[in-house]
């Protein structure tokens, strides 16, 4: 109960902040009662949804997502899979055809609404692919509430993407995107995005879910189990007796406060372990009773606790009382209070996917960006922090933990297929371009921001961003304004060039020449995106020093990133000037080498001219 109270207070705090700044967000409360038939993989359910309209607008229409309708031959997801140049291999047959296209009627997925009432009155609704369009019986006024009562039915598809039955690793049910889910309405309007296998955007609220299923199945997922003494399977308190009801089924009762999604998974062969993080949440691990994976899943558990502690320290405290790592899905995918991951992996890969998906608990399931429009803010930020976490927890000791992200970004630029990060997640021409833009370039947004404002200021920015925007829907301006407040610099140029264009960074050392008893160094900007410049100079006698040319439009300077070395702060470099020259007080013959950005955190796309060395 303490966690419920704490989350309620956090929500009140967020609401108070919102009222002071004109920010608003909608709220939903779901109560669902669902029965699953594990023989034919069909389920029926009722849903009571209390919708609070915190917007300044009267709403005459609402939209629901019906995600499982995507897993049908001829769906938008199916056609996109057949027409994109580089389809997701997990969704293709061995003959390189769409797996969705070959689904039979009893293999495909569906989610249909048979009845829908608004405050007891019938409403008109129509199913359009993965979206249910509902014309209301009466508008919901600003500040008003309304209650929707729904009856629905679904069929779980064969495992194709994220959700489904009978995964390649034998998991019976991976139940994500399984219920009629209210679409989000925010300051940009409604977001009824058709589902083609990419990203999500959900409404904050409380979930109360009862799931009736064959008693031999073990269930895990979002929310706190309310009836552990009826369930057993390792959920009951140690030493207590389990009083299971008679019959062939059990009803699992979960509550999940202040989340924007609800996932569950079930299998009759799940093993269930728990581990308490010191001064933190209870970790649950559910995985198949498979001798080939048990050892790795046991070793994973203390590493998961270390990861939780790393994220708590470097971002902010995880706000829920539990987190579950569950074998299922088709790779790794984050959900509220839990993740689904494939389990037949080498140990390093198992820890790596857990690190990434757990990090999403901060960057998406507490900082709930609209992934469809700003996918780089959740995937990229998650990649950044999980790369740091893996470097520490797995003792990788990489000099640059983000080297993979930079390599991917450089390859994308060279391919000529890059699109701006403002591209809607569904609108990328290639899956390859989407993946690099979201994960790699999104990660570099932060690592390179650390180059611009300083690493300490970057980590302070992340902690403030979390503190200020948890349980909200932050947008790109929120992270850059947070960085401005922390650093005291002007950074709109950085957000604009990096995320809204495909401008690249390309600086070079144009000339190093004698100027009497001094040396003149001339730098050149060849790319359109501006940056401040760190320059390392190495002398023949072994002495090293750095020179820093601030970018004028920043109107500020970062602290010396190399405090062990002497640093000279030069005059600002205005962006419009393609070249920049300065002198150092040592003769040319004493200069051994000059290097732009020794940290390698500035994403210069052509680095062959970033190093000058004296000819031998």
C-alpha cells in the first residue's frame, strides 16, 4: 500500500506542476475481467474505463487501439512487411515471404468489440484495421469524466512480432498489446496510429485486471498480484500456506498504479524466482524449465539487481515496488513494470537485453514520450544509459562505451539513406535507417551532448529531466531546455541540427604553419552542423595541452574535460566563418601532433583530417 500512496503523491505533484505551467495530460482507469481458453487461444473480456478529460477541449470522439488485428493477412502490418526493402527477418518465412500472409483463420490474431456503452448509453463505433473509432453519445467537457463499459473478444496469433502464442522458444502466451487500449489525446490532438510493428503512445492511469486461466499456468507481468495465497507458484509469502480454489482454472488479480500499459505472459513450465534489490524493489524472474538456460537465468538475477542500482543512481529512483524479467516475446520489449525477452542466449547477451529493456522503465515507462514521433528519445536514451551500465556491471572497461552507436551512425550517413529524426517511426524508408536513427543516433544525442556541456552536466541533466518529467509525456524541447538550465548554455541549435535535419559534423585541421617563433593552427568547418572544438596539442618534449574554441551561439563554456592538462580558452568561433585560426606560443619544430576532439564523442563524419602529425 505504501507504493500506491507514494505513486498517488507523485501524481499529485506532477499535476500541481502541470497546473502551474498550462501542461495537461489525460487520465484513464481500467478495470478488466478476462477469461483465456488455452486450448483455442481465444479470450473474452469486459472492460470498464473511466476517462478523465484534463484537456481544454470538449471531446466528441475517442479512439481505441486494437493491436491484434494487425496479425491478419492483408493488414497494414502485413502489406508493409511485403513492400519494405528490408523486412524484419523475425516476421518472414524461410522462403522470405510474410508470415502474417500465411496465417489461417485459427492462427491469426484479432480483437473485436461487441458492445460499448458511454455512461450507460450506446455509442456508434466502427473498426478500421487496428483502430476503433467511437462517436460519443455526449461530448466529454473539459475537466469532465465519463465511463465506458465494453465487451470484447480476441484471438491470440501465432507468435509473429512481440505478442502471440507458442513462441520459437516454446512460451505459450506473450500477451502484450492484447486489450482495447484508449489512444492518447494531447496538445497535438489524437494519436490513433495504425499498428505496423513499431512504437506506442499511451494514457497514464491505474489498471485493475482479473485474469482467469488454466490452473497449471504460471503468470507474470505488469502490476502487483492481489491474491498470492490463492495462486501460489512462488508468489505467496515464504512459509505461508496456499489455499487454491477448486476447479480447473485460477483467477489472477493484478493492480498496476500509474502506468500506461499492461502486459502479461503465461506458461505451464515457467520457473519463478525472486530477488530483493537492497533498499529497492522485488525482482521477479519467470523462465522456462529448460536445463540449457537455467544456469544463465540464475546468474542473471544478481546482475539485474546491479543494473537496477546503477539506473537508480544515475537517473533516479525506480518508483514501483517490483520489476519482472520474463521469457517470452521475440527479442526484447519493454512494458510497464516488466519486460519480455527471449531466453536462449549466451550470458552476456542475456544481461545486455535485460539492461536495455530495464532501462526503458525510466525512458518510456516513467518518462513516457510519444515513441511514434520521438522514438529516438526512448530507444536512444535507453541505449546510452544501458551502454554505460553494461560497461560498469559487466566490467567491459571500454574507453568509449558508445563506440557501436558511432559506428552505426557513420555507416548510415555514408549509405545516403539517412532521414531526419523528426520522421514518424512508421515512415522510415528502411528498417535499417529507422534502427540506426532511433538507437544509435539517439544515443549519440546524449553522449555528444556530454561533449558539448561536459559529462558531469550531462548526468545532472538526466537526473533533473527525470525528476521534472516523470509520469508525464516529455517532448524533445523538454530535454534540451533541461540541459540549458543545468549548463547555462543556449542549445536550441543542437536540438535543431541533430534531430530535425540530416546536417553532419565535419571539421578538419586545414594547416599547421610556422609564424615566427610561434605556430599558427587553422581549423576548417566543412559540415553544416556547428560544434565547439576541443583541440589537443602534443609537443616533442612530451608535454600536452588543450585549446577550446567555444561555439559563439552557445553563449557559454564547458568546464575543462581534461583537468590534468593545461587548457586555453580561445575566442568564440562564429558558425558562419568556415575557417578559424589561432597561434600557440611554441615554434613549429616543437609541435609533434595536433588532434581535434581526443574524446571521440563529437560525431565527425570524416575524421581523416582531424589529426595532424609532423612528417618524419
